[in-house]
């Protein structure tokens, strides 16, 4: 049976303290699928790259619904660590679906 596991891990704030700071996440993929040449891969991606991916999926999905991304909120109530963790979980769910 073919299995693919994807994990969103290790959020890191880049350019912390500057006006153009952002968070990126480590995306780790492991599979035994014959469709993949590499059985494991790891990249770092930021939220806007997930937005791009979702748009590409929507263009090609036809009538198949594309999962939602976690919200992008400039006015999050709570700690930034809490927001980053909630977003990480949401990105994880998006990739799993």
C-alpha cells in the first residue's frame, strides 16, 4: 500500500524586528509511492507560497473542492507564538487534505 506523510514543522521568524519579517515552515515529505523519485524531501516555505499553491490547485481542480488555508490575520488576539502554532496546524491540515 502506498503511503505519503507530510509534516509542517519548525516555524521560524525571518528578518525578525523588521517591517518585512515573515514566518517560514519546514515541510517534510516521506513516501513509498512509485510516483516520486525521491522518497523523502524537505523544503522551507512561507504562507504566501501556500496561497500560490492553492490558487494553482483551484485552476486545475475542476469541480473538486480545494481545501481552505488558515486565515491571514494582521489583528490576531493572543501571542504571536499562539498564532504561528495555529497557522502551522492549519497548513498541516491543508496539505493532508
